[in-house]
């Protein structure tokens, strides 16, 4: 028989064992709780790192996109600068050719050419040039200048009247210009008064103008196809070359072969003037302007050139007469963009 004492000892031993197991279990539970807490902290840190990684990936993508945009911008800037430069070079070449033809058409006004001095004086006043002239020889450069100015202005007046006309087959150029102007207004209005987010609507007007005037510059006032594809001179050119020659004959009389050579240039000059001032200036992305430099403006060789510039006295020179206009963009602003320098006859400024 187990004594009561032994039984009690066994119970105490069991209780001690239970206590030990409970302590062990508590330790394990504490350790498990610590591990759970550590796991939560690691998960939170992992989430933070994942978010940081996502943010960095997004930043990298944005940087790459911005870099692409910057590259495109630089490429566009370089491309536009190249287009601008090519346009300016081509325009200057055409204007140089026009000026050469104008000089030949006016002639050198030598002693075999008779100048109507009274009519020249009227022309000077017409173009707001009060400089007094005395004789053909001494005032040769100014007479040539005012005649060149008058030729350009006269042709531009011919063109203005033509582009207001419609109804005949030879008014095709006028019809195109008028329809293009109307379509440009309509495209501007649809962008302004209709909802939408297409980018093409904003550039369509510019692109349309460029393409239309590029076509006109290439084909405008060229010879016309008649029956059996036989070509004949455009009526605008045919009529106004006679009118221009008649006008010039009233201002200066040229004789012999020189007269024939001069008059043969009329059609070429009319076509060149109209194409440059009515078509070419509108081919550029931003429409190019031209202005006649007024009388008495101080000469600035940055955007003026002339046949009688005096390098020794350039500080005291003013414009006597502008005989070819200044061509460029934003010409009324200080930071104007000059494509073609104005040609001027200079005079000494009054001190």
C-alpha cells in the first residue's frame, strides 16, 4: 500500500511538473508572440520597401518620358531651325534674283536713257521722300531706287485687284486664295466653338495654309493649258506686263536693243514679285511680314543695306528712301526676326 506521504509527494511532483510545463508553454507563447510581432514589422518594412520600389520605378519612368520629350523638343527645335534656315536661304536667293532683274529692267540710266525728271519728282513725293533731285547724272542712284520701289508697289496693286476678282477661268489663283481664307476661318471656328481634344485641329489651319501657298508658289500664274495641251501665257501676266512697260516708258525712255531686253523682263518680274509677296511669305509656319522702312529712320546696318552707304559716316545716316522692304517676323518688336534686309537709299541726318 502506498502511504499517504508518498501519495502527497507524487502529487507535489506532478504539480511541479505541471508548473514547469506551464512556464515552458508561457515562454514558447511569448517567443511566438515576439516572432509574430517581428513578422508584422518585417511585413510592414517589406511593404514600405515595395512601395519605395514602386515609387522609384514610377520616377524612373517619368524621367525617361521627360527625357524622350526633351529629346523630341531638341530634335524639333533643331529641325525647325534647319527649316527656318533653309527657308531664309531660299527666300534670299529668290529676292536676290528679283533685285538683279529689277536693276536690269530699270537700266543703268546712262546717257542713252531719257529720264522724265518731273514724273520722278512726283514719285518721290508719292513715297514720302522729300529729297530734291536736280539732274539725271548726279541723282542716278536715287532715281533707280524710286523706280524699283514703284515697280514693286505697282505690281502689288495689280495683284491686290486680281485677288479680289472671280468668275473667269484665269481667276483660279484668286479663287484658291479666297477659298483657303474662308476654310481657315471655318477651321478656327470649329476649334473655338466645338468641344474636342484632338491636336490636329490646332495645327490644321497652319498646315493647310503652308500646303496651299506652296502649291501656288510652284504653279501660280504659270502658263495655262489650252486645247490639245497647247500652253499660253496667263492673262494676268500677259495684260499687266504691257501695262507695266507702258508705265515705265512714261518714266524713262529706253531705246534699241536695251529697250527690248528691258521689256522682256516685265513678265518675269511680275511673276517673281507676286510669288514672293503673295505666296512665299505665307509658306512659312508663322506668316512672314514685310514693311517699308519710313523716311528719316536712323540707318541700322543689322537689317538695312544700301547702294550709297558711307562706312565713314554711318552714325549720321538716315533712310532717304526704302526701295525694297524689310522681311521677317514680329517686325514691330525689339527682338524681331529679320529674314531679308531692307534696301535703302541713305541721306545724312540733320544735326
